[in-house]
């Protein structure tokens, strides 16, 4: 029987789990889930941003990575929140406009 000392083992790198994690604010790229988490959203939201073309990821290495520069572009395109905006309008519909819109939509007569 041979002892363990006679068997050579090759050096192994630490698994991804065993490595020290890099803080999110120091990373150069993010997964879609991490990207969404930065904005307080669900992972599905992150993928929807990619599929809608609002974010351009890098997908060359078999994983989808969103560069930090893309996050900076998303933040640069920000708009102020306007609570009065409804479906692209700057002001809410008035009673007369509501009746006209309803008439067009439902093809009903308004009295």
C-alpha cells in the first residue's frame, strides 16, 4: 500500500463560491439579476430590459454580463417622476375628453 505522500495532487483553484466576493460597487460587470437588484427590481425586469434593447449586454463568454458603463447610461437617461402623466399625456383626461375617448373606443353615443 502506498502512502498519500507519494501521490501528487495538482494545484486546484478555489471554486467561485469559495472566492471572496467583490462588492457590487467595485464590479465592472453584472449579471441580469444583479443589474435588477441595483435598481430594486426583480431578475425578470433585468432580462426584459435586455430583450427590449434598453441595455446592451456582453454575451461572448457563455454568460450574459451587463457592463458598468451600461448602468451609467441607464442612469443618464433618467427622467423626473411626473405623477400627472398618464399613458404619455402630460395632463390627465378631463370629463369631456373621457367621454370622447370612450365614444371612439366603444362606438357609443354620448348624451
